[in-house]
C-alpha cells in the first residue's frame, strides 16, 4: 500500500508508516487543541521533506493570519509559495446571486479548489473546516452534502485532511455526528490542561495504534510521543 507520510514527528509511527494515499482524514478537537497547526504542518513537511505540493483551503480564516501563524514556527512559507509548492485558498459559501443554490455554490468552489490543485500539481490538500457547513445547511442535508464533498475531493488525486471543531469531550469526534462516517480516517486531538494528546480513532485500509499518546506544541510545531500512552480516563 502506498502511504503519504505526514512528516509530523511520531505520528507516522502510529499510522504504520503514514496515511493511505488518496484517503480523506478528519482531524477533530475542541478549540485550541492544535488542529490548524497539525494540518498546516502536514502541508509544510510534505513540501519540504517529500517534494509534494499542497493546498490549504480555509472557510473561515484570514489568509494573511494563516501565513503569519505558520511563519511563527520559523517555517519558510514564502519560499515554498514562490516555488509553487504551497498555496492558500479562501473558500466562500456566500451566494453569488439570489438565483444561486447551495449546490451551485459548492460545485463552483470545488471547481476552483480543483484548479488550485492542478495549478501546482498538489498531492496534499487541507479543508479547514467542515464545521462552517453547519451554518448553511439544514441537518437533513448535512450528511448528504458532506458525503458529496468527501467523494468529490477524492477525484483530485490528493491525500486530504479535513478539520472539525468539536465539543471538548473525549467521545465526540465531529461537530454534527456525521463527518466521521464520510471519511476514511479520524484523528482526535485533546487538551486537558496542562496535557495534550492525540488518538487515532480509525484509519481504513491499514493497521494503526489504538491508544492515546502525548502531544506537544513547540517552536517547530507539533510532535507526538509514540512510546508513551495516555490513560483514557485521564482525558476529560
């Protein structure tokens, strides 16, 4: 099986070598758990270490702020952008006209994301975050729309990570209770001050570690300690 190495210290060891190539993986967690850091680091390390261009798609963040946050870890983002190895795209779900439907808007945005992917021959893609869709969709439409989104992303030829904001509880793995069922893998992040941890909830098509592990955020980004386990009851 071909794998996409995340490049995040310790994480690939938990994934038996990396994420199965072409998969869609959901990274979940409450506010401040490190979701955006993990996903941007995934793109940065992919470009720097493995020569794989990446696209970061944000639905709610400011492009300048995202770049600034990445540079705070001493990551030379501008150089990668200049080399065509990394780009940030702001996705908008605001209707272009009164006649436009939600399906029309999503279809147009997916076309634009595909163009961004093709422009740099991206192999890695991040969508941050799926939680925003809840503001535009009725609950009855949410699962179908997210399934269509995940299915469409697979046609782009990337290994994709999506994020979801969750309640700060250890057994909640998505915002709406459906996202984890339309993706191939789920990685949950937790922050029970002062301790952080990471848990691979599922990863289709491969064996993976089944225990929570310590996670740290330092000057160079995120790292995971695959040698030490966290007791499940210690996670709130």
